[in-house]
């Protein structure tokens, strides 16, 4: 068969192990998943109330234009409806962008470490991938500018960055966007934007007005607690959306996903409460790291990536045996570190207690 050559040697995205599998594997009654940056508090109570009363006809296709959700998002952000594109999660939008703009003969620039789906999709399309090392865990936008040439088609800026959780300053981002060539498409992926609590952060929505070569990506999977419903969206100028929309699969959001996203969007008090709880949890991790002399990246997300001074996979396995699923830094490209989703206050306390036990066993804290 005539497979794309790029597929040989490639591996599918490896998600964290499911809770039920870990329970069975280690004979555990309770397992806490802190691997995929889901909201530990779930979705708004209003979503649960809606689902209990939902009487949708699931035998018919959903609205392929997602008109009602599109209108809600447009009103929420003060943008036009044709300045929005909906995806089956942000991953879908990343795939749409790569399919539309990347192909053999062009290149794409991104940070290293950052979200794996940028280069994964680029490689499938046969484009050259240019990875620029982070600087102290933050995008080095000056170096990324230097990596751009006449064949660059897309630049990816994950802000806050996954897996380090760091953000670039508005001043740095503004200077970067002003220098990017107008024929280079800039993707500003803001999956964790609702968690940002840095007083110096400035909302980025205005940038898409200033730069016709920019798209903002956001999602309902993280702070909104709707990961299983798979709703992501992009905001860009209308002509950009018009170019991307033919690449989008028909009916790429379900009836339920469109409805629950609207309900969740209306409950901003819930988002504020989750952000506040997240800050309390983040402080637990920071205090643990500082107490034990472990390096950590200052996070503006609902996860923390920090040093364990031991093999990442060993710590990953030992914590899984104890009922906590996390992400090994080795799997993310940074050996000796782990990435942990911030859970509830009680979950964090128990996790850190057990981690201390593991690190003692590994001779790190002895």
C-alpha cells in the first residue's frame, strides 16, 4: 500500500493510563488521575443540571455550523460570528491548521519543549519542523524569529506553555508579533488562559484585530471541566476563518457538546472559583519544592512541572503503585522532572506526602 513515508516510525499520541486499568494493575480501590490537566472539580453544577434534563434527539446530526454556541462565544468575546471556528477540541483545530498550511517544502517553527501535536501533525503533512529550545522554561521568541525564513508557513506559541506552564510577557509577545512576516501564520494556543493569575498578564484578544495572520486557540477542556465533550475554538479575522473552514470536518461538535459548552460559558463565577482553588493548590506544590530544594517552573496553569532528582519513569511508576497517575518528564522531553495536575487540596496533600516517601526511597531527600 502507498503509505505516506512520514508515517513510518511515527507513534500515536500516548495518553496517561486510565484509572480503571491502574486499579486493576495494582489492586487499588482508589486512584487519582493527575496526568492530563483536567479540572479536578469537574464542570459547573449548571452543566450537571442541564444534562439531567436534556431531551435532545440523538438520532439526528448536530448543527454543523454550531450556530447557538457560535453566537454565545461571539457575544462573550465581542467578536463577529464569522470570526470563530469550532473544533473537536483544540487538537482538531491544530490538525486543521496543519492540513491547510503545511506541506513538503515549507517549515514550521515551535518551542522545544511544547505541545507534541504541533510537530506530530506537521510531520504527517511532510513539513520541516524547526524546534527552538526554551529559555528558562519560557518561549525564546527572539530565537524563534531567527528561525523564520522565506519558507516558514506556521509559527506556534503555546501560552501558557505545556508542559512547563510558563507565559511570555505581553511586551515580549507584542514585539514578536510586530516582527513576524505577514505571510507567516501565527498560532497563539491559549488552552490554559482561564488559569492565568499573573497581575502583569494582559488579555490577548485584541491581537487578532491587529494581525490578520494570527489565530487564538482556546478550549472548554481545561478550566471549564468539559474535556470529554471535546470543544475547542479559534478566533481570527473572517477571511482566515473562511480559508480554514473548508478543512474542518462536517458535524465536528456533537449536539450535547454544543449545548453544555454554552451552559458552562455562562457560569463565570464557577471559573473564578476554580482559578482561586487552583492557586491554593499550586502553593502546596511550590512550598514542597522550595522545602526540598527542587527546581520548578513558575506555572500559570493547572499543573506544575518540577524536578525530582531521580529517574522520571521510576517516580512515575512508584506514584502509580500508590494510586496517583502523573506524567513522566521523560515522556515529555525533560528527564528528572514530572508534570502533575493540581488536584483538590486534599489530593495534593496526599500526593506530596507519598512523593516525599518515594523520593526518600530513591535517596533524593535522605
